[in-house]
C-alpha cells in the first residue's frame, strides 16, 4: 500500500492491495485527497472495513501481542519521545496485569481491579489519567481497525484527573533565592534560561549556537533533543507553533555571550546546553535543599515564567506565542487560575469609566505588551 502526491494534480493518491471475502487478491486506487493525512485516514478506514467484511476479527491473541500490532500501526506518526513514553508506561503499568490475557477475554471487572491497583500506587492524579487513557487507546484501536466488538473500558469510569488541582511554580523571590546558591556557571546559566524564557527542557537541549541572535536578542527554537543511550537525538519541536522565536532580556543575552566566549572554540552547529533531564533533576534537588525553597519539577520553571508574565499583565496571546502553545485555549486553560485577580482590575477600570468619561485606553510607553488607563 502506498500514499503519494500526484505531481500534475497536486492531490494525494492511495494505491493498495487487499484480499476480499472470497480470498482473491485485489487492487484499489483512490485519488483526489487534498492532504496526506486525509489519504492515510481513508486507507486505514478502507482496510478496517475490509477486515470486518472478511470477518477477520479473531482477536484471540494476548494483549501483549496486540499491543505490538498497535504500536506498529501508529509509530510512524509519532515522535521518538512519544513512542518511548508509551513503551515505558506500557511496560510499567499495563503489561504486568494485561500482558498474558486474551484480548477477547478482558472484562470490565478486570479493568476495575487493575484501576484499583493503579490507585493504590499513590501516583499523581494527572498521571493516573494518562495511564488510563493509554489503555483506552489500545482497546479503541482494536475496535476501530480490527473489529473488536466489546470494549471493556467503555463501561468503566476513568480514573485520575485531566488537570492538576494546583500548579506548582516559583515567584521571582523564590527563584532568586535558588539561583543565588548555585556554584556552577553552566548550571546557573541553564536555570536562568529556563526561568526567563519558559522554553521546554528538550528545546533548551536542542539550542545550537546558530540559533542564537546576539544582536537582536532572541533564540530560535528549531529543534528539541533528548539524551538516549549516550547520545543526543534531535527532532522537530512538539507542534508547528512550538517552532518559534523567543526574545531574551539583555542581561541573559550577555550571560550567554560570555559563556560562549569562554570556550576556546565552538562550532555554529554545536549545542549550547548539552545537559540531561536527569542531571537537571539532581541539580534542582540539591540546590533547593541548600536554598531552603520548595522543590518543584524542572517543567514547573516553564509555569513559573508564565505566571511571572501574567502577573505583569502580559496579554494571553503573547504568552501563548512565547510558550509555543498550539491554541490559545491551552494557555487559558493551563493558567486560568492565575487570571481571576485581573477581573478585579477590570471592574476597577469600569468604575473609572462610569465616573470619568475622559478615561481612555492606551499602550504603556515602557511596555508595549501591556494595556493601561490614562486620563
């Protein structure tokens, strides 16, 4: 089977071979798809329907065997880090319980007993929901593409929570206490960069010298990196919007410039921050203890940056662009708890309008991203 683009029409085409209900091998072609994704979806649906027509829905195989089929079906569409995360989650939480059970014999009662085991592990509610969603994804795939009729996860309520009850982040004062005790220059610069840019750790590790514009004061996020088995693996950012330009304050630009100048030689394609998540985790633990500040996750530095911007009145769409969120809804949902106080400022502004018709809205001279009121 093949999906390709017709050079003349600029549309996408699907060609494939399949075996019909009589056992004969046949060929099928379908043209006119506007995008590659549409063509791939049609191909998957067509083959799924053929399987159902042929009654080729015998899933008397183990969950472990079907999971390999599931991963083979989706791996080409996922980033390396996503595949690795799915594999780790499966080996840790799904395979020990479901691995040897037949797909057609897994019942709702099996799901409930498994859920109780997961709840007994004292994991974070959001991670529990992620684990539960992974199990749902496997059964939904079996139903949609391989004809599994009964989905046991459908009749069982999901466990965990979609979002955390409270987000952990540092105020600037807490960050200042933390950064003051770091005694390693490169480590200090890494934490300064994470706090004052809000970029993801993978994006930080993916920054090369050529991605930094010292004259204009910005970093181009063009790739993300992970450290796996002794080497760095680079890939495209998480989403199209994640590929962006992040402006940096003058003091951080100078810090990075001084750091680069300290090397005898550094190639333009060389990483600026060749660290690992494990190393940063250890550094965070070590210096939080010394500084006597609450310990947060490395990713929470991103939340800390966002909260700093919101507290200063930066507009949500600017925060969205800076963080690389695909949709403004992601920004508003993630940080909605930080916005309530702004409603009181809005009410005060409306009071001023009611009492003084000369009040107008202007841009502040010191910060063009803020909106203020003047007479």
